[in-house]
C-alpha cells in the first residue's frame, strides 16, 4: 500500500520500508512520528479513501542538506553578493501506512493537559523569586567626578 503525504510544504509518495528526507521535524533519532496529512492512498492500481489514514515513521537522523550558493549580481553597478545555505533535514523510515488509532492520541492529550497547569505554576514562581532577588542586587549609581580646579 502507498500514500501521498504532505509535510514541510512538499508532497512525497511513500510505502512501508521507504526512506525519505523531509524538512526538519522536531524529535531525536529513534523517535516515532505520525504524518497525518495524507492526500491520497492506493493499493496496486486502485485508489482508496485517504480519510482517517496516517503514516507512521521513525526518525533515522537529523542532518543538513547540500550547500547551495546564492549569488546576486547587477551588471555595471559593482554589486555582487555571495551567500551559502544548508537546509536542515530529517531522515525518516516509513514504518506503516494504515488506519489512524483513535485511542492513542486521546491518552497522549490527557497527560499534557494535566501537566500544563502544574508546569505553569512552577514556571511562575521562579520568575517572581528572580524579580525579588534582582531588585536588591542593583549596583549603586556611579559617583560624579569632582569639578576641576582652575588655576
């Protein structure tokens, strides 16, 4: 089974076992990600409904692409600019093309909601403490130099 997936503004035809290089996706090597924006799915010569399908992939590595030289020039104006650019890429190994698991996202979403308020409370307290500590630590104003005596 194959699928057409959109990620990073580009479209890729993928099947189980394929390796692709896509725009950078957050995560470390070994993490599993799901690509939910499936545009088309098929099996052999027949096209299937892509609603509810997800593509699961494993991150192989975070790398950078080939260096691209950007050279700008305007004739007869002594204007030349040379820049280089290397795009950040993520190498993915496609594990499976199949149905979306509805129970798994709900379980992942619930702990994040519980953890978020606790994290906000913890994050708010150090800011107040830091502000209180910073106020008394101010240095006194520099003394002005004595006026010079005229002879």
